[in-house]
């Protein structure tokens, strides 16, 4: 099983891929999302989104500045105001 993850800015789609887990910096602390997570929404402050492509792998970090995260039936979408790099 895999989690579908999308990272989007107002300018473009940055990522769209199936991964094992994503850890997002939420407004009330970091939260991890795996396949089958309950529907959820959160604001996203400045911080690092950590993407785990497979179970036990080292995370890839992407710095984001502000935005929202939504977990739904289609997976996790992070709508970031700006993505570093």
C-alpha cells in the first residue's frame, strides 16, 4: 500500500508520487500521514516536509513556507505558498 502525495504551489505542481509516509509541520506540531489516514486538514507553518519513499528509508526534506495540508480519500495534498529550491 502506498500514500499518494502531492505538493503544490500557486505556480506549479512540485511533486505527485506514491510514497510510504509524509511528515508535515502542522500548526499544532508535526503529524505523519500513512495510507488510510482519516480525513484531516491543517495549516502549515514554515518548516520541512519529510518524505519517506519506502518503509525504513531516510527522509527527503523539502522546505515550505506557509500553506495548508489536506488528507482525503485521494491521499495527502500540501498546498504551499512557497517551496525552497
